[in-house]
């Protein structure tokens, strides 16, 4: 039983189909270099969501938009008893960075959609299911326009409160609630019930699979991440006559911080990644000493002890930079997400599915956070990676080979048939002993 | 003769009048803290220009808007022979930094306007003039929205070409020509002829006068300035999985540059001022390695040897920062303005005017560049400073005492009567031997 596929004869994912769907969604927020610009709740995001709604509806799914704009397509596969059981859920996100590749979260959404279509096809042919299947497109995974990232999935699983999330503002002061309303996605539907299991397919966005010449990665552990938002406040002054000693230069404090945060990662490959990618400077004129600079710093590590130590060092460096530049410092926000293992029973289950599909897999860590992370400790969850060519991510050149996309989606199709069957491969209860 | 005022009896500047005019203009682009936001060719700048036009017209001046948007108000004081002679010109600029004080260039414009009014009043009373008087409001002095600074006055005196200036773009890619057209100030009038002499009243924007307890500064020398615009180009990447050693982080290069440029000025008070006030980061997202960062660095010195050496050191530091961060470097623009003395005969003349007005004056240097600088070596020019309270500038809190404004304007009124008289105090030809 364990080594046989649960996918009925005649049901398959057409080669190249997933890639074609990814390409079709690249028409929403297209960029000249082949990538997309689809910030959360932008008009381009709205258009992509509309397209997903149309596809789901055409495939026979029931559409729900919850109050944080998460978009669900519920495929009614089971009979009346099945409707009372938690559905199996798969998905990811259609939002992107400001200048991004076309794969990223789109892959997981369109793969889930295609799997829903194949499950419905099997049902039409008489296949019996014990559970329904739900496609999810989560709001603001990226954290590019609104912070924090993984916002919609985090609200769904209770990590974030709905009110705080809706009140999150972009750099122009626009609230997420306003932005969602503007594109027609400030929903009023109830979210589906907590799923039996959540699975996500995603591009690796690193170079581990490619370097190992592997097609499928099973994520066993998520790196921890510390994110610090802080504000330096000095004093606007003329860059000409103002004596150097009197200047209170917020940009100088930010520059010192960026250098120090980077140096923390020196000589710790695979142990600590640090970065500053965002800085908002005011008034940002060549002949005015900046009085106000916001900075977001990130530290990531697979080892909580290293992460905690590095965060303390970063905070000390930020305070020193502020003191040296004679500016005031405010810590605006701080999130510390410890490193977490994926539930082992889901990893084991996915390994069995891979065996049934005769698909070699590679256990691996994820440095980047994905929506599946919001489910750890709440519902059984799994995350499957396919290779990013050259490890390129958050870049217009991001790409994954079509055959690799097919292989990833096929593995999740196998999982879907098993999870929606009468005899579930594991209990829907989270085994808390397996959690760190 | 030398010690007697040339201002006819009964002609005076009403105490507080200049300050009231400055306050009236603070209504255009008002900020909550009492300052103004009046970027060049913005709607607020357009409204301020319209107000100046209305005031000048009401006072009997002839309005001209030249093709770079410089705004002139020509007071016809003389007879037919006078109209053929170069006018005496005074002015400054109404544009401001994004978050600025209300005094800055507005003071010099409204003082020139008030002087024009008083000259017209004298003419109506029968006073005879040999030359006309012209008020000037120069386009884009600040260099905040369009670069370089001193643009309109520089086009007027031939420092910049009209075509290049009109093609200058703001950070949104809008051309100066388009922005001027949008507010109705892409003029078609011929500029007035090169003036007999150009004089400007300006707030000091430093703390020298206040520290010396002086009311009037006569500028004898302009600090030199080197301005470097450069672009770091790395590669967009995910701040999570991308190995640190592989990152090509343009923001890191910019941060190192900012620190290094600042350190050049260490221990050289009064000899070298350095700054970076402007940085444009793309895509500027917390979880994306920035691939494109523009930086503008400034170095200022009263000593050309120090300036040249510091600029070379800055360029070397920028190259090192690019190499360390593995990013490409493009020097987009470079201007080197050497330190220059103001024409001594104009300084002597203004000293005589001050003696006639029984007004003590203090010879001083200017670190900041002002429109008068565009005239050095082209026409006789002079620059008069009044104190900035606390040395505060490019800041909403910028202020000058009303009585100090009056004293500065009164000195220039004395100068205007002398310069517009039949017997000019000096030749209109620039004495090139006096130039460095």
C-alpha cells in the first residue's frame, strides 16, 4: 500500500501546465525584464486575484474572501459528512516584491488550483473523497508593502490579530484595510475552518537543491529571524555652514548601523545572515542634514542561541551609532521568530508520497519564511521546495524549470488524494510533542 | 559725500515691513511647524510666484518670465537713456527645501521688492534716476528637486546651458521644463540684459554673526564645493537564503561611503565640511538586497588644495566601498566649484553704503552657495548676510529678527540709490584682475 500511488488511473498533471499558469499570471503587474511588480493590494494584485477567482469559479470551487482579504477556493469533493470535516488546504500567495520574479508564491497558488481541478475531475469520474479541498491565496506574504510579512496566513492561524493587521500602513500611510477595499478584497466571508492539513509548494529561492542536483526539497526546519524596525531622529540643518560637530545626522547613524549589522555575519556562513534592505530618509536632499531615518534590519539563523546573541549585538551597534551621531533612537518594532522544526509526521508522510511517486527528495532547511510557517504548532503543515535556477530570487530573473514545477505539483497531488481519502495517513491533531 | 546717505528724505523702509512680507509668503506651502515646503516648480512655488507677480505689477513693475522660469520685475525709474543702460538687479529665490524655514531665499526676494517700491516712490516724488531697477526670483536655487543648485541664475549668467537646465529631472523623472509649464512659468519673455550690478540679501544660515554679536555680514569669499552624484549597482536578491558572500549589496556600498565621507572632515573644523544628505534606494524592501542606490556627496572648503585632496580621497573611498560590496560604480555627475573671492570693489562699495547708513558690518565667508555666486566674474556682485537665530537653517525653525531684516534691506536701499544715480560708484565692467 505504502509504495503505490493513490492517484487514480487517468488523472495526471499535463506536462508544462503549471509553468503555463505561472506565465499567465505574469501578465498581472508585468515588468520589461519578464518579472512582475504586484505589491499586496495594488491594482495588479487585484487583477491577479480576479483572474484566480474566475479560474476557481470555472473549475467549480466556492469562493470566499475573508476580512483580511485571504482568498479561498473550496472544492466540494465529499458528501454531507465530508463537509463537516476540516478540508485539506494548499496554497501560497500572489503578492510580490516591488520588482520580483514571476515564480515565488504564484507557483504554490497555481499548483494548488491545478490539484483542485484534478481532484474535481476524479470526483466526476466517480472517485470517492472523505474531505473537501481548499486553495488559499494569502494576503501580504511578502511584507514588501505592509509589515510584517506572512500577515494573512498569520491572521488565519491566530498569530496576528485581525484589527492590528488591517491597521498596518504602507509607506504612504495607507492602511491595509483601505488598500484591500480599493481593489474589492476587503472580504466579508467567514474563513474556512482550520484545515486538516496545510501543504505549500514554493520555489527554494536559494541554491541548495541546484548544487545537490536535486529536484524536490522537503523542508524539515525553518531558520529563526529577528526583525528590527527603528527610527533615528536628529536635526535638519544646512550641509554647508552648520559646523560638523553640531550636526545631528540621522543618515550617518543609519549608515553606521548598516555597516555594523553586516559585519555581524562575517565569517559565519550558514550560521547567520544579516541585512538592511529598507531605509526611509527624510527630507532626503543633498544639502540638508537628514533629521529622520527609518531602518529595518533583519538577522536570520538556524540556531536560536546565535540569533539571540546577534540580535543583542545588533541592538548595541544601533545604540552606539545613534550616540556617535548625536541622534535620538526609537525602537519602533521588533519581531523574534525562533527557529522551528516542521512537524515530523508530515515530513514522513510527504516522504512516503514521494516514494509512491518514485520521486527522490532531499531534506533541507528554509532560510526564508513562507506561509506554511504560520501553521506550525497550530495545524499539521508541510513545505515542499523546487529549485530556483542559479538560486536567484526577489529578482526579475527568478525562474524554475517547468519539469521541476510539474514534479513538485505531482508530489502534492499524490498527497492530496491520500489526505482527502477515507483513511487519513495521520491524525488531524497537532502532535505537540513533535514541536520544539 | 562718502559719508552721507543717498536716500532722499522721507523715503524709508517701515520697521517690520520686510518681516511681514516674509511671513505673508510663508502662506505658500505652509508646514505645521511654521516653515514651508516649496520645492521648485511645485504648485506651492507657482502660488508664491503668482503672488510676487501680483505685488510687482501693483507696484508698477514690468513682469518678465524667461525660458528657465526666472521671474523678473523691472521698475522703470529712468528716462529714455536709462532704458538702454543695464539695470541694477537684486533678488534671490522663492523655492525651498522640502521641509524648510520661511526666511532663506524669500528674504532677498521680498527685500528687493520693497526696495523697488521705495525707489518708485522716490521717482514719483521727483527723484531722478539714471538706471532702472530689477527684482529677480531665480528658478531652482536650492537644488532640492532639480539638480544642480543655482540653476536659474547660472543659466542667466551663462554658467549652465538653457537646454541642459530645462532637461534636468526630479526623482520622479519629471523634467524641469514640464514642471515649469505645469505651473505656468515656462516663460517666453527675453531675460533682462546683464545687470550693471547684482546684489543679494540672504540669511547667513550659520552662527558666525550671532557669535560675534553682529547684525550685518559682508561676504568677501565663497567656500569651494565639490559635489559627486554616483550610482552603485548590485543585484536584487532575497535577504534570506542568498549566501552572504554572494550578495552584491548596493546599500552596503552606500553606507560605507557615507561613513567614509564623514570621516574625511574629522579634526578639520572650519577647513572641511562633508555630507551625504540624499540617497535613493531601490527596491527598498526589508527582505530584498538593494540592487540600485544613488548617492549625492558634498565636500566644502575655503581652501582649494584641501578641497581637491578631499575630493580625491572621497572618490577613492567610494571606489573601495563599491569593490568591497561587489557592486558596480558609475560616477553620474561631478561639479567642482573652487573657492572664490567676491569682487573687492563691490565689497568696498557696500562698506561705504554701510558707513553712510551708520551700520557696522562684519566681513565674512559664506560656506553655502547663493545666486550671487553665479555672477562672480561675469558682473559686479555683492552678498549681504543677516543673522540666522541659533545658526538654524534648512529647518522649519529657521528665523531672523525683524530688525535685522530691516537693517539688511536698508543697507541695500542705500546701495540701490547710489547705483541707480547718474554718477555710478564704479564701472559696470568686471575688473578681471580682482578675480581669482
